């Protein structure tokens, strides 16, 4: 309950867990990857049980990866019309870049900015995590633009996600990450900054934390 913040008033309030661990969930998804009709996957995604929604998303990721362009568009659209069921950080993090990011690699990306401005916490997290796919292709523009949009977000889970994606940018291009950080680090939430500079040499990390860059 503490790990997924299921307490009263927390972001995971009302979620229900069966106790199935991730390796078991992945094994189940692999076993039924090409056997379940889409209607059953839909039912799983709408389940009150966290792990059933997780397995549904693993199945969708598999179907997207192996599907043709028509099937991929269907899954992308389905995913974005069911964001109410993608309602915890692990569900977003295992799927957003593999479905939304991959689909938008060769399609207009305006929807990401709509998601980034959403009142829904998970849609905002989907927007930034989806850009992990672009980062893997050495394409940083959307990550930086959405990070800028989310600088003033008030939720800790967005601070962590943005900092994480900035750190991933740094793995590909430290110059790109630092150019962004030097412009905005003084106004970034502390958690966001700490995540972004986590892998920096200690001396440089301390300069950012003390505001002396």
C-alpha cells in the first residue's frame, strides 16, 4: 500500500492488488499474447485489479510491436481512450513509450502537448514518458518542450518523470541536457532536478543543487 500510494487521498487510492509479481505477469502475458481476442484485453484493462490492467497493457505492447500499421493505429487510439485505466506510474512506464512514443515517431505529435496540459496526472506522465522512444532515436525536441511545459507541475510523480527523461537525454547528449538545465534549473522543482543530475559527477551535482553553475 505504501509503495503504490493506496492510502486515503493518495494517487493510488481505491486500487486493488492480487499480489501477482511482475515476472508472473509477464509470463502470463507472453503465454496468451496471440490467443486472447481484443474484447478480452479490453475487459482486462477495465478490471478493478491492478495486475489485470498491467497484463492487458503488456498484451497491447506485444500486439503493437507485431501489428501492421492499421493495427498499430487501432491500439494507439484504444490506449488513449482508456487512460482512465492506465492509472498508476508502473502502468504508464511500461507502455507509454512502447505504444504512444512508437506510434508518434512517424505521425504528428500534437496530441502529446494536449496530454501534457491535461488535468489527469497519468495523461501528463504518459506525455513525458512517451518521449523515451524519441530519445532512443536521438530525437530530443519533444522531451525538452514537454519538460518545459511541466516545469511548474505540482505533482511529485511528474517531477520524477521529467527528471528521469532529462537524465535519459543526458545519456545520449550531455550537452543537450545541460543546455536545458542551465536555462531552467533554478526554477525546477527540487525532485526534478535531483533526478536529472543523478548521474553527474558529485562536484558538478553539488553546483547545480547549490545554484552555483
